[in-house]
């Protein structure tokens, strides 16, 4: 399981691998802005405060980590 961040709005989600039977539309969009699961990157440590509750999103493949400057 990998935490991922929406590139449109910065909302962090818990990434879950897509299985053919589990690919429901509701879990393929950003919970906050509705952005596509294809527009995410691996979450960085400071993307989400410790203790926050995050929503799941289904991922088709491993996402790249984008380093902040």
C-alpha cells in the first residue's frame, strides 16, 4: 500500500492496487476535487499531517515519486 497525492489539489489518499472486480468509479477519483487516479504521484512525508484520516484510491500501477525542491 502506497500513499499518493493528487497533483490537482494536493489531497493525500491511500493507494490500493486495482483488481478487475474492484475497479469501481468512486474509488478512482480524488475524494476532494474529483481528479482522475491517473493524475497522482507518490505522497511525500510532509503532504499529510500525522494522524490525518485519508481516503482510498485504486491505482493501476506504481506511481513515480516527485521530489520537492
